[in-house]
């Protein structure tokens, strides 16, 4: 489910899901919000407890030109995608 954590961040909680579902949802969100992500108006945060997603999603997003940061938050990871500067 996508929510907005703040005015710029679209947050998708994928905890409990496994790849490739997390990757497919991330790609769909990138495509749906591409213009806002590309101009820097929005950034995308994926919450996941699936360790594989911390490799697959950043690799794909980086290949699409996005800056990606992965951080651990307790029992899950936050994958933050934004415009590469």
C-alpha cells in the first residue's frame, strides 16, 4: 500500500512480501510516478523485510538513473529512490 510519509516521499510498505513481488511493485511505482521522480518533486521509499530486495531494487533503479540509499530500520529495510544529482 502506498502512502505519503511527507510531502515529497511516497512510501510503499512491502514487509512480508518476497521477490519478485517487491521488485515488480517498485517498478510499477517508478513508472506511475516517473515524472515526479525525474524532476525531483517526489522520492520513493520501499519498506521491506526481504533481504534480496535490497539488491534487486537498487540495481534496477540505479540503472534507470536514480540515486538509491538502503538503510536498516529495526527489523526491516528502507530503500529510498530519488533523482541522481
